[in-house]
């Protein structure tokens, strides 16, 4: 019984580390894309920020285990925020 719990904890740590590394890579990529002079760069940076937002909310805030209402509320909030920022 104890080994099953230990394996589960190790698997959770592995997923958290992978998500953390992915967030760091997305941050570095968004910083590097900022230096490129192009008209679509703000849209790309917003898309990368949205991916980071989803990564933080679903993995580090344990939203993946939450009720469907909270998942959909976060996705709707993100969608509305991105639309408003892109319109402005």
C-alpha cells in the first residue's frame, strides 16, 4: 500500500516538474519573440501568456480536479480577456 502511494507522489512530482519547465520555456520564448519586429508579435505573446495561464491554473492550482463550472469559468475568463486585449 505504501509503495503505491509513493509511486503516485513521484508521478505527480514528475508532472509538476514538466509543467514548470514548460512554463520557463514559454517565458523565454515570449521574451525572445519580443525582440523581433513584426506586427503579429503581440498576438503571439498573448497566446503564449494564455498557455502559461492555463498551465498555472490547471496544474499548480489543482483546477484539473475541480468541478466543471470552475474549469469553464477560467476558460471563459481567459477567452474574454484575450478578446478584449486584442480588440484594444
